[in-house]
C-alpha cells in the first residue's frame, strides 16, 4: 500500500510532463480492454483444462503412489519386525529350555553319581568288613593252631630232652600234662 | 520515451487486427506475455509430471510442492467441501504467480499490472462464488449479510455495511493485485531511470535501491499471487460453509 501512495505522489508530480493522450495510466485506456479480457479468458481456460484434466491428476497419482509405497513399506517393516520379535522369542525360549535341560541333566547326573558312589561305598564297606572278618578268623585260627603247635613242639622238645638226659623215653601222657600245666602257669603269669 | 515509467504498461497490437462485431480483439503484447507465462507453467508441469519417480527430480519436486502448498491452503481455509474447486484455485495461483514472475524480467510486460486483467478474474470469482452460495444454500445465503448475535437496533446498519463489503470484494481483490504490481514496477523503472540520469558518480545509491527493490518485488509477486488465491478460498469458504 505504501508503494502505491509513493507512486500516486510521484505520478501526480510528473503527470504534467506527459502527453494528453498518454496521460496517467495506460491501464485506464479502454482500447484493448476487450482484447485483454478475451485473451485472458481463452488462455486461462486452456490452462484450467490442462490442469484439471492432465497435470493435477498426474501429480495426485504420483503423490498417492508414493504415499501407498511408503505405507506398504512401513507395513512390511512392521510385519518383519513382528516376525523378528517372534523369532527372538522362540530363540530365547530355546535357550531357556536348553538351560533348564542342561541343569536337569547336571543335577540328574550328580544324583546318579552320588547314588553310585553311595552304593559302591556300601559295597566296599561290606567287602572290607568281610575281609576283616576273614582275616580275624584266620588270625584266630592261626592263634589256636599255633597254641597246639607250641604244645606239640614243647612236648617234642621235652621228650627229646628227657631221652637225651635220661636215655629213655618218658611217659607220653605225663609229659603232656606237665607241658600243659607249665604253659597254663606261664600264660597265667 | 524510455524514461517514462508508465511506458512499460502500454499495450500495443502484435500481428493483424482482429475485430469481431466491432470489438477489437487483436493479439497484443499483453496476450503474448499471458501466453508466455502459460507456456512456462505448462512446461514446468510437463517436466514435473513426465517421469513418475519415487524420489522426485527438481521439476517434479517443484510441481509436487506447488500441489501440496495449494492443497493445504484450500483445506485450511475452505475445508473439505472446496475440493472440487482445487483445479481452479491451483490454476489461478500459478497463473498469477507466473505472470508476476515473468513481469519481473527486464523488458517484459506484467500482465497482472492491468486492472482489466485482475478485474476479469475478480468479477468471475465474485459471480461464481455468489451463484455457488445460492445453489448451496438457496435464499438462506442472504444470511451472510445478517451476522448472528447483533442487537436488533444495529442490525440494519450492520447489514448495509456487510452488503457494501460483499459488493466491494471484486474491487478490493482486483485493485490490490493491480496496484501492487503497477506500483512496484513503476518504482523499479523510476530508480532505474535515476541510475542512468545520475550516471557513474551518483548512480550507485539508486542502483542499490533498485537491487533491493527487485528482491522486494519478487517477494511481492509471490505474496500477491498467494493473497489472491487465499482470498478466493475465503470467499469460497463463505459460500460453501455458511456461518456467521
């Protein structure tokens, strides 16, 4: 608007210098008004038809196509993401299951091993006890046998000594009694 | 002659004289520049719609931006009902924009700096919108002159003001564009004349002004096309969605 006032002041100041026919604004000369309006209507109508029938539908189609493509891509991305999440979940489940299973296997094995060790221990103990009993028996047997042997040897020695000293065999039964008596006394002591 | 700042607005005949039933309809320089503007915008849109690329090239991007710009403007001001008038608003905006921009080229002619051109547009819009209003709402369209919530005493005065403002729409619409264009181009011409007359010593200041004004005028060229289109949308909105 400011421009317009400046122009008005300016044009009135120089208006005097202009010729009468060209005075003021050529815009107000009606000579070519009809022509301008006529050509404007023709040209603008053709532009309107061009726009409405060709260009705008084309641009709209393209924009719609792009929007559809973006939407489709986004949807696809969403499904892919969901799928990936599902896969991740199954994978996590798998790992969880594997962990549980391995734990179970571990504990099972431990238990079995423990049981095994326990049974083996028991068996071993039994065997050891058996061995001990056998050894004790053997010792006992040996002990009793050794007593008899000692008696026999003592009797032999006594009879031999008697023969050697007195030159005659002693009475066997008396020797036996004597030896046993001496042994008894010795063991009692 | 060259120093007369109004000379640039002179219309002269090009080619043969065309006269239909006593009316001179000759092809003039104004018609030529209308045609050039129309051809340029058709070329831009042709380049912009030639290829359907997912990632647009420059021309395609420009035409799509124009489309989105106008579509947003219409939906913001006139709502969904104005969709059938999208091609008209679109053509109107880009035609005025291109006429204004072509007018910015040196030695060219500014089509929109002629009152008859802008008035033709404005009267067409005015009549079209009025007819549309009566088609959409019948005689209820007259309610546009009776704002609601006004005291009865004031109603006659308000109605008269409303009627005057409604009837002055085509004048304000056309004069706004025409005056802006003419004033801007006259200023440019005047400052251009000063550069020549003041010569090498004193011409630098008006030259600086001239450069600054050119920038301003390019802005005004865009802005006035936008204002013309958006006011058309607002008038359309009044006719389509009657509310007061």
